[in-house]
C-alpha cells in the first residue's frame, strides 16, 4: 500500500449548497465531526480549530480553497506551533458535484508521505485517518440530510 492519498466518495441527499455549508461552517462541523469547531473567516488563509473531548485533542487548520458550492479544502495535522505548509501538513479537499437526487461528495486527503514520518508512523497515521473518515462521513451524510429537510 502506498499510504499517499486517501479517497472516499459518498452520495448526500442534499444540494451542493447545503453540503458545502455542512463541510465548511463550524456550527455544522461540530454536529458530524469534532466536538467543537471554530473558524475566523471562510477565506483562503483563515485559521480554525477542531476540538475533540475536553480539549484532549486539538487540531488547528488553515483554509486553502473556498469555491462554493464546489470545493472546500484545508491543511491540518501540523507539529505544534507550526503554520500549515505543503510539507508539514495534510491537505483535505471536499469536492462536491450535483447528482440526480443530491450531491456526490469526494473527499481526498494527501500529504502523508510528505510529512517525512518513519514507515510505522506513516502507516498508523494513514490507517487512523482512514478509520476516522469511514466513521465520520456517514455522520456528515446524515447531518446534511437533516439540514436539507429543515
């Protein structure tokens, strides 16, 4: 296994506009992913924070691309105190395409190899993120459906 690019695709029973809000707005992110989320602005270069538990795990993220309702991407998983760059972080991209009854969401996460981790660390990080997205994407789908129905 190459452990370079993680990809997932799911169908969401909601419009691309709704799905874009669900993947980019803190009030929605905290409903399907992290326990808390903040973002200072919805623009490239904006910095946010994802929190799990009682601040047991905190990850900063930096917005890379905002193209509503087609794409939202950010960099995360940096060493403490470092600004996210291409070589020291992972890039998460949500691509949204209208489909017959909703939206096809394609998630891509890259940058695992570029982190320079030892093989065992690389493999564990990749598997952890793979398991994480497999757990959280169904929650995203359910939450987006609830938002669309409201």
